[in-house]
C-alpha cells in the first residue's frame, strides 16, 4: 500500500499501528519516531517497527505516509519541526481525538508541502504504553476522517483504504461535527467517570473500602477514570467549547432528575429512565 510509513509516537496507539502495519504488510518499511533513547529498544522488542529514530526529521524523510500518534496538543509543533524534511506529496494523518483546531492548524502548516487528512480511530484503553499495544486494536473499530474543502480527494481515499486495511469502519464528519459528537460520546463520559470517583472520595470516610464494595456497574462505569491525567487535560482544553457544551446538557439532565426525585414523581422518574433505556437498546 505504501513504500514507507512513519509513525510518530509509540505508545498504545502508535505501537499498535506499527505492529498492525507490519503484520498486514501495509508498507515495505515501517519507521518509528520516539523521544526517549530507552524507547528505541522497547519498540524493537515489540516488533513495532523496522527502524527507530530519535530525530523526527530523520524518521519522516522519504515517507509516503506519516501518522502522528502523540497527544493532540503536541501535533502542530511536531509538524512544524519536521515539515522541511517531508517528501513533497507525502500524506500526513493522525489519531487525535480533537479535530477542529488541529485540522485548521495542520492544513496551514503543511499546505505547501504535503497532504493532511485528519483521522480519529475510536479505539484505545484506559491504560497506556507500548507494553499493552496490540496489532488487533483497530479491528472492528470506527475511524472518523475529517476532510475539508482543502483536502486532496486522492489523499483522502488513500487514508480511508489505510484504516480499512487495519480493520476499521470509516465514516466522514466535518472537524466541527466531530468535536461536538466526540465531546458527548467520549470526552463527557470520561469527565463523568472522574466525577463519580471523586464524589466517592469526597463523600466516603473510607473511599478504598467503598470501592471494594462496588459491583460490576460502578467498575465498568468508572474504568476510564484510570486513564492518563495529562492526556485528558490536553484533550479537555483542546476541545473546551464542545466539552463545556456537553457538560451543560449533562447538568440539565442531573437537575431534571433531582427535581423529579425531590417531588417523588414516580411517573417522571420512570419516563427518565425509560428514555435512556430505549436509546441505549436501539443503539446495540
């Protein structure tokens, strides 16, 4: 599919990408770019790349496809750092979960050099690092592409085929619609999970003992609260407007439920739960 694919960042997402690209033969050469010297050996031990570089300009040289798999707020800076080394006509994509501001910046940065197509595979874990990477991570996942009027149709097709070859179902959204939708189905749930755990910590005299009493429901609902705080600070700030909008909607639902409970309104409470039940069941 490609002669050379370079993956910048080799954590869970980048490591899984490297493994999958190699196993599926998506490139003659898969190259990784990492920050730490110790990470070079980690990548080699996981068979996640054919070559590993510490300098991004060295790693992206002559690449046909560059995948940015670093925290979203770092991607424009990395693109600025290496754009002089990118082959003309190269395609750059990413795995970031925020798109509107990122797409705008990346298109301006790379317009005269290569083609950028925003991507967001809906795959991952609350855990991080190449040690839990898997070549099967993207199988059956939805990958959202966010092309704009400036996007090269040919580049968009190639990026679509790339993610489909990794086992993804590809859908298209505008960068704005992506951020609004993902704020509701990904970013808000993470905030809600953290709020539940923090509420337990504040309200219980012995939070650890209380957690041990929790059943599967609490554990499933709050699993994602164990994810990297630094990662989620960046995501929340980058998608601030959409996350705040989703929080207002969530706050409205909590207020409505509290008002119904105050009045002991059995019919209203039942309708509240039934609305959620119907939508959840219809989405399965």
